[in-house]
C-alpha cells in the first residue's frame, strides 16, 4: 500500500498560563480573531497542505472542543478524510491520563493504523502560523531524515522558554537543548554565517533555531522511540534520539506565535487589527476553516470604529470601538467605549422574553451595557456587563481578583458567563 501521512494535533494540558480563559475549556478551544478557535489553525494548515487524516488528542475541559470539531469538519466520505478526536481513556494497558506529549501519542498509537513506511506529523493545538507542510514532508523524504523538526529562526534575545537546536550546513541537528537560560549556551547555539545569510537584520543580530513543537517522524522510528517511559518529546524523546537517529531541522521563516499566555493571546488578537497583520486571515489560497454558524450580518448604528475587527451577528449602537476585536453575537450598547479589547461575544441571542426576565431579575443583558468604558481587557463569552461600568487593569497588581474579574499579565479579564453589576468601577 502507498505510504500515508497522518497528522496528530496535541489538545494541550491544563493551560494554567492561560487561566482563566481555560477555566472551562482547553487551550485549543479558546476563541480567536472573533470567530475562530485556536484548533482551527493547525487543522486548516493540514487541510490546505492536502493532509486530511487528522487526530486530535484531548484530555482537559474537552466538551467545547469536541462540539466545535464535530460541527466544523465534515469530509467527503469517498475521500478518506477525517478529524478524529481521541480522549484520554482507561484501558487494560493502563488507566492513567496523559503524562506529557509523548505519552499522549504513545497511548494512541494503536488507533493510527501505521505501517513502517508511513509518516506521522505531530502538531501543537495552540499556535498561530501558516505553513505548507508539504515542504517539510518533501525535505524529510529527500534528506532521508528519520525525524524532522520545524524550527523558527529567532534572535538570541527572543528565545526565552523555547527549546533550541544547532544544525550543520545540511540541516542535520547536532545539538538540542530544552529551554536553556544561560546566555552563553544560547549564543553557542547560534546558526552559522552561511545559514544566517538571509536571516540577519539591520543590526547584525545573531539567530538561533527554536523548536516549534512540529515534528515529522518515520512511523517505525516513532514506535521505537515511544517504547520507553519517556513522557515528553522536547525534554526526553528528541535528546535521546540525537546521535542515534538522523534528525534534521526544517527552517521556517514566516510568522509564528505560541499562544501560551494571556499576554501572547491578547497581543496576537490585537495584532490582527493592523492594516497588514503578521497573520493573514484574508489569504484566499490558505483559508482558515471554522464552524459555519449562518449568522446574520452585523448591525452598526452611529458608531466610530478604528482599527478593529467585527464578527458576524453583532449589534453595536452609538459607541466607540478602538483597536479591538469584537466576536460573534456581541452586543455593545449606546454611549460605550471599548479600547484595546478582545470581546469573545456570545453563544446565543437573547429573545424578548429573555430581556424581560433580565429586567425582572435586575440582571444585565448579554454583552456590554450603556455608557461603559473598558480598556485593555478580554471579555470572555456570555459575559453580562451592566450600565455605567468602568474597567481597566491600570494600577492593579498581577493576579488581582474580584468577583468574576481578574487581572493577569497586565490584562483585565471578564470571565466566561460573568455578571458585572451596573456602576462597577475597577
């Protein structure tokens, strides 16, 4: 049989650095750019690369992710394509949850139906980038590599918290260090002058190759590498294979952002409002797929919008929206001003009877009320913010927490389903 390539997307761990956005959902299910989810990025990259056999490995807070994938990705049954969700499960072989990225793949190898000549592409579910994986796969095969690791060329001053590698001129990996902190070690991993020729900026900065967490394995080598107690690819599996198997780097020079913290999530969203954003959702050759919601067009009444994104099904009345991302089914009422805000919107529209019930209970309607001023904030889904509310992280310490509001990484977060009463000022 012809060899195949299967894609395995890691559904993420507990997502503690993204809390409270991950309090009720896993990282790949976090909304992005007004209408997508983070998991749409790797799935779309696979589909655009002609790879349609996709497994998503999940464990924590998976309900919304499962629902989104099931409602979004339906393939022609004659094409052999699928997006299959594999959750941690108890079996005769073991009853433990995934202990790390490698352990998650190990526990699901029997589901993949791999032959020795097949390839396995392992991807993260919480990164923002566009890549044609066929280029990586072609290099993997042409170089006779047994493992190929996608690497982002980055300045030596920008690689904190990332695994780094040093390669020869033929891109064979000679050294791999997981998240080094010693500047001397980082400098020692800098790429050669030949490789750096097209990477140098105006200041002549030195570059290193950072592990993107994207791995292409020969199936046979993957099985052998996981016939161990190792639980993590970056910390254990890759260093153990180095010197014993042919490991190559694949240099990627496009935009790539690891959405691992509130700060990176917030900035990545707001960057999408730039006239020429680093990540292009408007690339017709590389569309980003998501759930078809069949929502009505948004309505805008006497508003000022500046450098912002407005998703479907929203109603914004007599308000100012500055440098913000406004998600699906968002309601912003008259006299309000949102600046540097990521608003995720709602899961439903309120009916007339819902609005009457809100009034009877003294509960704010879904969305943002009248005469509100909100800045540098994330408003999670289904939040209810009353009239005359003032919200800003200014002057508040990190991890400030009051009711349904938290400040983290300098960003104020209104939690999912939060109720913020009229006149609240923080």
